[in-house]
C-alpha cells in the first residue's frame, strides 16, 4: 500500500497577518517615545549631523554622544546621570566656545568603561567597532580612588555631587508599593541591577539589609531571581524605566535622580522615597585618565563639574551638594552606609563606598 503524500496546510497571508497582530507581545504596540534615546537629540553636541537615522528598538546608540571625527575632549561618564550631560555640556561650551561641537562622551556603566579603557579605548556595539581614548573618567569616589591607586587614573580625585536610592514604580503606583520590604512580595515583578555588571547593586543590597535584614536581600536577589519574578538588568539606567513602561516589571530600585528625570520628561513613572535610615548615599567623583590625549581639556571639565553653575544643573534632578572642604553633604534626608543618617542637617560621608551605577 502506497502512502499518500502529506498535504501542507497553507495559511492565507491575510489570516497570518491578523494572527500575528493578535499574538504579538504588548511591548510591540508600545509608543515609540518610551524607547531610548529619550532626549530627542539634545545629548549630542555635534554641529553637523548629516543623515538623521535613529530607529527605536532597532538602530540606537543611546549611550554614545557627539562626533568622533576630531574631539577635543572625551569623557567616560558612569551612565546613571546620562540625562544631566546635555545641559552640562551646553553650559561648558557656552563658557568654553572652542569646545563647541568637539566633545564626545559615553555613558555606559562605569565598570564597563574601565574595561574599555583597559582595551585601549576600543569598543564594539552591534556591528560597529571604534576606538576613542578618554581624557577623564567619572564614577563613585571609591572606584575613582581605586583606579588612581592602580595607575589607570591620575589624581587627585574630584568629588562633586551625591545621590541616593529610590524605588521606581509606574505612575499612580498601581501595586501600592510603600517600602523596600514590599519588594519581597511573591507576585511583584522587579527589575534590579545585576551585581555582576553594576556597582549600584551593592548599595541596593546594603539598603535591603537595613530595611529587612539579610532575609530581605536574599528574597529580592536570590529567591525572586530564581522564581523569575525579578529580572536582573545589565544597564539599569536604560532598562529599569523601559521595563516598567512596557509592563514587564512593577518596580525597581535605582538612583533618585533617574526617577526625577523620567517624571520631568513626562514618562508614566513615579517613585517611592526610601527612609533616610534605610537609604544609601553615593559620592560622585572624577579624575584625569593616565595618558589622556587632551589633559588640559580634562582639567577644565573637572574644574567645571564642581562649579556652582554645574551644581545648579545637577540640583534640578535631586543631586546633593558635596562639600569638599569638610567632606560632608548638606541638605535634608541624608543617609550613608554607616547607619548614622539624619533627616535634616549635615552628615559626614565615608570615602569607601561602592562605585556608582
């Protein structure tokens, strides 16, 4: 008996298209403006941009800014204040017009920036590889101090502002998150920085321990990761907000300035303050890179970054002032890794905190 050939069922194109529309994940129908880059070209000081070709979700280099052709200043900046760089660069170029259109900066996590430095400035993103040697590097004070000690950077370290943690949620806080302890709820979906890539995870763990002991830290960073209700990010300053806006996560812990930026940008996000006694404060600092191609330009930027004009820009996004003379941060709601936080007044900060981002 001869077997009859099996007939292949063909699905009409129109029916297939209808099915794909129904089956596509909700993320595909999300508004394009929720995807990075979020600043509509302002984070690029190039004077001549030629062809504008940016396709959200497809062709975007959100953390690389400016013109690589012949920069006069190259900055490697820990990415969690990428949004402050546009007004900072604009003000710096206003005061130093020779640099207008000649600054290139990157805003990936600071640990990855170090890897790029040690690779001679070479980096590959997608199908593109380029080499750019930095003049100055910016991260947490402890990281900067360590890189000065090993010869990667040239001292002194220049501290300039401080930052604290917050819980980012969707607008209206639909899950009614009130504290760090709520993050352990089994059904709550989290986006959390990966300790393997992002130094801020260490500071978040410290705050979780302050709020609920080692059990809370394990619940968030071990139990929920294993159960699939906590997703670890590789670049939280892009992914956390995006995951929340896509409905992929309900909450995530990050720097307060990041939440303030998204709220000011009109994104459907909000934040829940962490009490001072449970919070962690980071000191931001920078230094000259050893062998910098433009050392004088780097020194001018390092002087600018701690100026009153620069602080006024940082202040818009909730950063605190760093008092270099007394190694203190002044202002309300100060807390540190030492558990000696106060709600008001002045608090001395240790120099041995983890690197930012």
